[in-house]
């Protein structure tokens, strides 16, 4: 029986997707639920599984095309592989292997585990996953593995014409060649750029700063870290302290947890906190919902789960939608101070930075203390400077005396 492979329903507010890479070609056999192709939207990568076992009879839409929900992208012939077709397919596959072996020796054999980001990189450079040795867990191929392979001295690693690289004629120029590479933005990067520009053009953004002494938080974390991990099976990170402190501050200043819709201010009586996460595809902001009802362990467990989905490329649209307030931590990259940009339609975002030992005056004496600069960028259309400053001071007070978090004062 012939089955049409169609683009599945796209997430809400997403109108189309880009077909970024087929994992099967016409004539190849597939198993039920095996991933056939990756579709990239503005926020997530969707996998299209095979609805049944069979053979790809025809590919209708090639890599790079824009598709919408319901588009037919391939034809699947359900059932066992025909006897006549099997030898031909095997012969073609063997010939392809021989041609590959003439260029670059295969580093491994058997199936290679790859993420959507790695598969796209392989497709861009016309590489087979078996050419590259995976260094990740269980032999998983990482983006770093592919980049290292491409940068190796063997010029045959990259097929000519893979990228738009233009070099000056070595006979004319002296010294190393000057090169340029033009690469189109991914849909996610283009969407990020669009949202950042929109935020700057729409909101009246202003940033206020403060600093926090993390001596007590670090002492508390050090004292209970091992017991916490042993009991809950998850490590006690700094993000849970900052998020819980932010939630208490949001309760005191509801307008910071609000959003603007037209000429209305929408106050939210729930606390869905977006946590900025860096991934191979760019910055993502998965949302952890009802944080005010969570314990530290609940929050750390959920944060680990959504961060892993973001890194693996399996995060869903539901994970990325909504949110009433966002926290971003540039400190993990060494940032000392920054002015974060609003994640619209939210009215404020908290920026964390690196922890540094700095001389501080404590009870009339100069002492080295672990200090962090905090920044809150807010929409001055609805939040006054007084509220923004007091909001940040509340977070500072919660962190410098963590017992306040337990007593919610």
C-alpha cells in the first residue's frame, strides 16, 4: 500500500518550516517510527517518523525547501522490500561506500548516534556520520567532533563547493589566503534577531544594577550540597536560589510579573519563569511553570530536564511558550556585567553575572567577599524606576539572608 508522508501539524503560531535534511533516500528501506527527516521551525526542530515499515518510493520535497502542515514530502511503499529492489539498493549502497572509502577512511562502523544539529552539519558538508569518530557518551557524535574533522589537514575531508568560500589566487597574493564564508541564518537565529529588534523598537527599556554578597548562599549550599544531592538525586545549583528569590520579589511587585497587551497591562497571578539556556542551535528560553509551588529539588529537577531537551534538540514548543519573567545567567561565560534585553511580551528580565572575590567593607573592616552584579532590564512604560530598584533590592536581601527564602519574608 502506498502512504503519503506529510508534514505534521506545526506548533501554534508557527506557519511554516524548513526541511533541513533527509535521513533516508529513495529506494531505501525504513522501519516504523524511524526518523525520516528534520523540519526546522522558528523555535524547535521537529522529527517526522515513518508511519509504517517499507521502502521510500519517492522524495517529493528536497532539502532546504519551505513546507507547511499537510504538505506531502515523500511517498512510502508499505510492506516488505521487493526481491528485485533489494539487490539494487544494496548494490547502490555498496558503491557509495566504496566511493567514500577512496576519499577518506571510515573511522567507525555501525550506526552512529547524532543530534539534529550534528546531522545538519554533516549534511552541509556532505559527510557520512561513519567518517567521524564520536567522542560523546556511548559513541555519540558531537558537533565538536565534526568541526575537528573538518579542520584536519586532509583536504579531502570537505567536498569542493560545500561552502561559499572565496580565496585569492595564490599565484597573485603572498602569505596566507584571505577567505570569506557566507552562511544563511538558521530559522532560529533569524527569529532571535527579529524578536530582539522588535523588543528594542517596542519597549522603553531601562536597566538598573545592584550587587549581592553571596557569602551566606555559598555557605548554605556548601553545607547541604552533598545531603541534598543524596536525597533528591539532583545537585543544588545557584539558579534555584536566584529563581526563588526572584519569585518572592515578584510577589511584592506584581507589575514586574505583568505584560503589556496593546493599551492594557495584564497582571499574572502565577509565576512561570523562563530560564535562558545556550544550545548548539542558539539561545533558548524554556519555561518552568508554577515555580512558586515548587521546592528547591522540584525546580532543579525540572531545570535539568528542560535544559537537556534544549541541548538534545528535542525541546517542544510547549516548553518555550508563555512565561511571565525571565532569568539569564551570563556569568557561566565569564560576563561581569551586561544589560539583558526583554523577552517580550514580558516586562522585565533578571541578569546574573560571574561571582568574583572583591574587597568590601563589612562592619568597618575590609574583607574579601564573593560578589555578583545583578541587572534588571524593565519596560519603563509600566514599571517605574522606584519599583525596579526595590524589586532588585528585595532579591539582594533574600540572597544575603537565605533564611528569608524559607520564611518567605
